């Protein structure tokens, strides 16, 4: 399965924050949406990603205040992106290699959506279940 097909099933909505937003408001948004990361956008362009991991390591462990710390101070600025024509397996390999759990999908300069490692695992399981059902039908005639 290609990532563009996965996005068509999952949806293209992207939850984002601005670099000047407080970490507190960003974490509250993640909690409200039950997600583990948000994109940081400035004038429609990706400038970073803020994850629960960033919060834990750069706010809690450094005894900073999430209400007075801005997202730009702790966000990850080296954003790894994927492409719509990548396969689920290629995306899984990329995310595993880079030790990331969220992957923005870009088509040139256009943000198409974001996938998580959980989205990829669900897609792989669904593909395997389909293949098993096909094999069972073939074997049973």
C-alpha cells in the first residue's frame, strides 16, 4: 500500500501549533486530540515538530515551566518527511531508522498529512489479514 492510499483512508487533517505558542497549550491540544505530536507551522511552512518526547526531555527533566516556555524553544527542528508514493514498508523503515513516531507527508512544498507509526502498523495488519483470507479461500477452494 502506498502512503497516499493510507492518507486517503485516514484523512489529511493535520493538527498544528505556532512556534510562539506555549508548550502548555500545545500539550493540552495533543491531549485533547489524543495524539503524540503536532507539527509546528509558520506561514504555512513546517518549521518543527513537537512531540511528547520533546516535552518530557526538554521541559519536565529540565525543570522548565510549560506555561512560559514557547514551542520554538523545545521543538525538533530537523523534520524528517515522507512522500505520498512511498510504500507503508518504506515509511516504516524510514521511521525506524530515524527513531521517529510521526512522519509529515509532503508532495513537493505541499503538506498532505501526517502519519504515525500506529497508522503504519494498522495498515500492515490489515494487509496481512487480507492476504490470509485470500489464502484460506484459495486453499479451501
